[in-house]
């Protein structure tokens, strides 16, 4: 696999491209296909707020299940790119590898219907798990989850560091493009810093001697509250690994905490609670895995603030002041050249 090839993922404007016709056209079609494997299957309501992935509740012989269908997700915007079926294969690999891990919980895979890129998984709501994002939007965050999420992310990093690289839908370069575009627009004349952060994120260097010192590891770039379920004890289950790639694992924790900060700016989490939550999460993480470069940590958090400031893929950002606050904090972090988590926390405390 040539890991250093860049693929232009966007066009200058909206595209008029005919993509392959889908195998699954609607929920009834999906239900019919699942019934060929499980005749007693009954489709329930949709659980997905995104058109990129189709997720439904259902039952098989009275057992509650979740059905997830992914199939060549077509770009909707000029800045989007085609999500191929490889995302399904990558998620299956991750779920199987984590199925028996003691320190990380993921949904148990009941059936991989790979010909129609569909997964049948256990429904963890039966065990009292609730989506963390929905709890936050109801202003009901479980503070106990901070410790569990911090330690689980650290364990995921350590465990996956031993994995051999497998094929994913997208590269770290594409992932960085998507997540850093808003930051690049905010700093169009500071390409040096942007390129340096890209090199860190992708673990790619121009010189072979440098590249040998930057091994790529498994990265779960969607490590945010929408892809986490927690129970009343704060224990966490991780979801949705379809868009994983190989690069810098240090991105995962600040990516998650950026969403906690965002929700403090939108008043869904009181500022004092959000800061306490972040501090507990960071400590739990550092008890297992060190944070070697706190300056990069701060830049990753700022990058995600820019990326999500306008509410794309993030619910609850509805007002002008929400967007301005997130962008202002991102600017303050980068303009202040924050190098430590202590100073980062101080800056977040001052944010309005």
C-alpha cells in the first residue's frame, strides 16, 4: 500500500456525477435483505440523524438489535468526498479486534452481512446505555463518564498500537483536509504552521530519515460524544469506526474534549462542570498514556473548535453567539501559542 499518495477529494463547485445505483434503496428494502438471514427480523425506527449512515433499531426472535447500513456515501457538498464500502470492512475489523478487550467496550457483532455492507449488532440500550451527546443536549451530562472515557481512549491507543495496518476508506491526509479546512480559512497566511500540524496529524515527513521516526498508528477520528454510549455508572461504549485511518493517535483525546468545550460555550454544560470534566478525563488518560506534546494537544483542540463551530455534524449550535464563541476561543488558543494544558484550561475558563 502506498500510504503517501494524495487524492484530490473536492471540486471547485457542486458536481454532477452519476454514482453507482445503491443496492439498498430504502428501509423496506433493507428490512427485506436482513430477513433473508434472519426471517423473524422486524425493522424499528431510525436511530441515525445523519444521511451518511443508516442505523435502525429492530428485533430478531424478540431480541433487540441495531442494524447499521453503509454503502458508498455520495458527496453532498464540494468539500465532501466519496465514502467507499471500505469503511464497512474497516469497522468490522475494529469491532472484532476489540470484542474481547477488558478495558474497552464496543457493540458485539451478531452478523456481518458484507455483501450489502450491513452490520447486525447488539442493542446496548437494553443494558442501560444512552447516547452521551443526547444526554448533554438535555443538560444531563454524567460526570462519572469523564474518568471512563479518558481511560478507555488511552487503552484504545495502547492496544491498537500493536495492530498491523489494514486498508481504510480514507487516509490521514484526507481526514486532516476535512478537519483543518476551517482553520486554514482562518489563517490563510500561516501555511507553515498548517503544514507542520498536517505532518504531525498524518505522521508523514518529507525526508525518509524523519519519516522512519514517525510510525503511523490506528486513529479513531470520530471520537466525540455522538459516538459514545454511557450507563448510569459512567461506563462507556465506543461506536462507529468506519472512518478510521492511520496517523497520530494523540488527536483522539483533544478531539473529544473540544466537544465538551463547545457544549460549555452553548450552555449545555455549565462552565465549571465542563472544566472539571476535562480535568478528570485528562488525568484518567494520563494515568495510562502520557501526553508528550501539550502544544499539539492544544492545536488539535483548536482545530476541532474551528471545524465544528458552525454546527456541522454537531447538534445544539444554533445561535450566532455559539459560533462566535467557538471561533474566538480557537483563535485565542492559536494566537496565544498555547503550549500547556494548564494554560489551555485557564483560557477556556475565560471564554464567553
